[in-house]
C-alpha cells in the first residue's frame, strides 16, 4: 500500500496544525522532481506486477476456514533473501540487472527474485518480482514463472494447516469468529468496528493510524453499503448481527476510548473545552480559501478557470456520545450507518439493514488486487499511457470480476471497487452532502493529463475538478503545465492522513516523502508516478500504474491479464491509439462495471475512432465481401491524407488508416459490450457496415504477428493467454465472481436465502486451493487452459534467475512502442482487414466462431511459416484451436 515510513505517527488532533506544512512541502518536492526530470528521455520499458496473497488456516476435521493473521511473521521470513543482498543496495542490484551492464557482472551477484511487503490486513502478503521485468518479449513468459515462484516461497514458510490463495474477497470476512487468532474486543480504538477486531490491522503504525484518522476526520465510522443479491428466500432486510454473531448482538461501544481520543489531542488542548473537540476552528478559515473548482477550457491551451468555493469543508470530528451500550448502542450504530430512518420504520426492536452493511476500513483495504506498473520512455509517454489506461480501467475491472460475496452474503455486484471506496471515505458529512469533494479518496480519476496536441485531452475533461488553489498556482509558477498542475493540485485537496513526528526533518530537494504522503492515499484507477530521487528505486523513471484489476485464483489467469495489459500498452504506443471518452462517460463505465455479470450484460462507452496520427501512414486497402446478413459490404482502410505531415488538422474520419468507422464525428462514442471491445464488432449491424471495429485483442495479435524474430514457443504461450482473455471477454468462460457465485448457489447447504454458509465457504476455499495448485480443472472457469498450463515442480529463486539470465543471453526481440509504428502500421492494416472481414462474414452472434476464426487464421500463418503440410494442418484444425495451444504450451514449457 505504497509508502511506509518509520517514526511515530501523530494523532489526528496533533497533526492538524501540520496539514498545510505537509501539503506545501509535498508540492515543493513535486516541483523539484519535475524540474529535474521533465526532460529525462529514453528510459527503457521496465514493468512489474503486484499481487496481494491471502493467508488462511484450514481446519479439515471441523471443515472450516479462518483468515490467518500471521502475515507479519510470514513476511519476515520471506524477506530473508532480500536481507541477504541488502549489503549492496537493492537499487544497485536492480539497476545492474535491468540496465545495460554486461551479463558477467550480475551473474555472480545475488538478486532477490521476489520482494515482499506488508499490506493493510494481517492476512495479506504483497509479492512483486524482485527486479522489474525488462523490455524483451521473453520477459512476458517470465511473469507466470515468477508468480509460481512466489507461491512456492510462501508455501515453504507456512505452517502445516496454513494455505495461501490469490483471492480478491474472503466471503466470510467479519462473520463470527473468522480469523485465527480470533483477536479480542469489538469497537477497538482504531476501527471501532462491530465486526472486525483491530487485531486484523497490520501492526505497522501507518495502517492503524490511517484507519483511526480516516474515522476521526470523517467524524464517524465509515459506512459501506453493498446491494444484496436477492434469491427466492432472501429476507427483505438483514439483522445487523446476521453473520456477526461473535458479539452476541450486543453493541459494546467503549466510552473510555472515545474520551481517550479526545484527551489525545494534546497540542490544541489548552484553550479548548470539550465542546471544541467538535469544531476544527483553526482549519475552517484556511479551508475556505484553499479549494477551488477548476473548469477546463475546451481549447485546451488557455489557463484553467478557478472558481473559489465558499463552503467550509470540515465540519468537525466525531463527538463523544453517552450510550448505554446494551440499549442505545444499536440505535447509535444505525444512525452512523445511515440506517436510522430505515430502522424508525421497523419499530419492532430489531435493527436491520436492507443491504450488506460493513463498518470498517478492513472490509475494503482487506480486499486484494492485481496491479501493474509500466515505466515510460519519458514523462510525455507516461502521461499518454495514464490517460489511455484510465479509460480501460472499468472494462478490466468488470472482466476480472472476483467479488461475489461479502460479510457472509451474496452481493448483487461482482467487483470490489466501490466497497474499498466507501471503506476509506474520510469526507465529513457536510463534505459528502455538498459533494465537495465529489468522490472518496479511493476513486476513478477525475482528469486526463496528456499534453499531446493531437489527443485533445481538454475536450474530454468535461467535469469541474476540485483543486487546491494554492498548490495549483505554485505548480504553474514553477513551470508545470496546466494539465499536470491540475492533476497534482487535485490530489492535494486531501488532508495528509498520517504524519510522522520527524516530518520537519525531510529535505525537499531530494525527498518525495510529503508528496508521496498525499499521492499514496489518493487511490485511483491509475497512478502517475514521478521518478524517485532517493530511496530503494532511484533508477526508476516516470511510471504509470494500472490498479483496477481483481485477483484471479490461478497464476495462469493473473499472468494472462498482466501480459494482455502490457502488450496492450505497447499497442497503444505503436498504433498511436486514442481511446479517450469524456470523464463523465468513464465514470458511468465504472458504475456499469459494478453490475452483476457486467462482463456479459454491461454496455460500456467506447470510442469509434480509436487511432490518432493516421496521416503518418500511407495505406489503402479495400475489401468487398458478402456478409451473413446477405448484403455486400465494403471495408476500406484508406488514408485520404496519405503523406500529409503528422499532426495535421484533419479529423480522424478523414485520415484514419483503419477506416472501420466512417462516422463523420471524430469523437463519436457508442455503447459496446466487453466482447465487442475486446474481440471486435463486425461491420454489419442491421445491414449497416459503418461501425466495424477490430477489438483490442485483434490489435494485440496483429502486433505480435508483426514482431520480427519472435520465437514460436513464446508466441504460442502468449497466444494462449490472449485466447484465454478472449474467452473470458466473450462470456464463454465465467468470471471468477460468476463461478464462485454459482458454486455457492449450488452448494447443498445453500437455502436460497443469499447467505454463504460456513460449509459452502470451506468447500469453495478448498476448491480454489486445489485449482491454484493445479490439482484439478474447472472447465466453466478455465476451459481447457487449466491445469494444462500449470507449471509443475517447486521453483527456486536459483531456477528463476537462470530463466531470467537466459533471456538476456538469447537476445529475444523487444517489446517496442512508438518506435515500432513505421514497421507495424503497413503490415497491420491488411492483417486487421482480414480479421475484421473474417469476423464480419462469420459473425452470427456466436463468439466462439469469432474466436475460432482467429485461432485458425493464426494457425495458418504458423503452419506456413513452419512448413507444416496440408494433411497435418487438417489434423490440427480438427483438433481445434485449444489442442494446438496445448501443443504449443508443451513446447513452450520445454523451452522454459
Ligand atoms: P506501489 O505499492 O507504490 O505501487 P511497489 O513498490 O509495491 O509500489 O510496486 C512497484 C511495482 O513496480 C512492482 O511490480 C515492481 O516490479 C515494479 N517496478 C519497480 N521498478 C520499476 C521501474 N523502474 N519501472 C516499472 N516498474 C517498476
Ligand atoms: Mg505495492
Ligand atoms: Mg501498487
């Protein structure tokens, strides 16, 4: 979870006088790094994934599972390898391995092949590759190997009854005694949760302080409401204790703790009475001048308009309440949870919620995800990627959905995002009521940041963005351009939540501590990371982090989504793609992504013209064909402006080399299913041919086909990943969420009441463990891809180092971006044309057809390239695409 600092964190009231100090210095630190690195060029692609693993205890005799709270000890043990190399600085080692230095240098140096970090909850272990992957095609096949290594390493330090899973959401979190050890007390001083004991929070002071300070800033415990999945016997309302029976139905709010919090306010205490605890007077005046709405100008090159806001944005902390725990406690809880009026209506003495109610940061930050960080060649490229990947975040969230049950109930949503968002929403009641700020700190992005003139980002920044006006002015004064200044000043509307007591000793010229304090608690779908001047990763350049994906059960799935995103990022650069839609539409997409089964049912705003800079290409191809609808269609790929200079003013519809779309509106959008976005949308829709769109997977395949010298094994392995992603996108394979939901619904213990029984949870977890270990398959979820793809054997760091070093020795082709465009585009146009016309001809609403055509088509290339005769070819075709991929995988495995 980003930044971890040592030192003693200040209590919320003690931190108050220093909030502006941190903000001011954070901005200075950003300005310094910006000035030092704005012109930094030529960083090679480096990238890495992050996976949060869940530790469990399995009680086989009682057939029940618990979350194991032993992550801190487990991480200690896992870090032993890293500690060995701490003599050399980690940064040094990483630089040597991924930099230009000669092989012999790092042959002898020990390199940790995995890194382990604590995460919010004590059942979570974050694992990343020890050194980021580099820019070779063959690095893409290392990902799954490294994930397998991580799994093996964790397994080695677990106790016999402990297991690990890459699981987004544990279904019984917060239900009765759900963790081991049980942890004591409810309403602990940190979270004050009725369901989660504070013992679940990682002991690093950052995590507890975050929890407590979010609650104190907000003025009450966080309140998460998730729609309940309705089955035929689902009760219309859930007693607040359902699934939370550990406390026997008694709300035990410890008044002493509240008094302690009040007394802990030392530095402001002299002149304040009890009453004053409820008003942050010192801040109000400052707050009033601090924030402003910034309105984007359509032209994009004029200064933002700042509209100062009048309303105070802080309305006070949680007030001490005198409660009779036995009688008033539930009433108090209901009020804080926004359930008071609901319960007024039910005057039968029971306290209920119409949805799944959760009350602690751990319910959100205890959910696990898959993140990917990509280093850009320079700041401009990083910003371009940030914007493009942001648009894809809701789509990938829906596609990787893995959150079907929470706090013991089936949810009517499939993904985690809004749950985490509510779990760290530190806005006060007034701020929420005013919509100022409009969103939680954990949210989708609010503005695009690219400055590329042909991309016209300003056109898509269609909602006012709240900024810290002083930060904005300072950034502009220091030469930061408008888009970036707005983005950073928007991050800085938030209060720093954790200030350590040594905060004033930081040197702004070399440190990014205060900047990171704010940046790392703006949890957005994408994050733009500046180069760090000091610390463990000094060699890193401008980076973009993609943060929306949910975690899958097997390494194969996680590797597939990782590889897809990395390849897609290269396509975005190489094809010069333009995926912009307005921020307001992007927000709608994020809402759609939460719908149950969004991957099959949801329709997402997506752009019709997805290429920019078309004029660079001179290319003209036409294809007439008879489509399934019976009509003759024509797809043309023609650059009307062929040869005109790059960046000319022509609209995409006039200059697009791939004229799938002849909509005259260059910015046109339409609603598409995930299948269409990923696998393509045929030309013919109601006999109109003007809407053809190739699909992101087609572009990635075309990109791969155009890479010269890509070895067959790698190509086939990557092909299997893409086919798997295609099958999930088309709905042919279930998402993790859909599969788990079905598992629970079909479990013999299920009573059609939306409850996840402990028996169902146990069996589900067991099944997930078997799957993750490659001991079984699950055709509905994984098709034939698994366990065929499982990497057998217990990998060691040493084995992995050998694989990694081999890549450098082999001189595998590189993952190229913009530099590839000249070579890629001419080859791509006719390949895409073929693919699109094939899909249009065969499209009859059956995704498999499409999928198979792709596979067969690629198979032909493969056979031609490798001299396979017609008889063999027919044999392969008969065996189907999957069979061929299995064969290829086998070859790939041998290769590895
Ligand atoms: P955070 O938690 O803030 O996102 P981490 O350090 O946990 O940051 O994760 C960083 C990720 O970035 C890891 O996957 C790591 O492999 C990867 N990474 C490290 N250095 C670079 C780099 N120079 N360029 C791109 N990715 C990198
Ligand atoms: Mg991390
Ligand atoms: Mg991260």
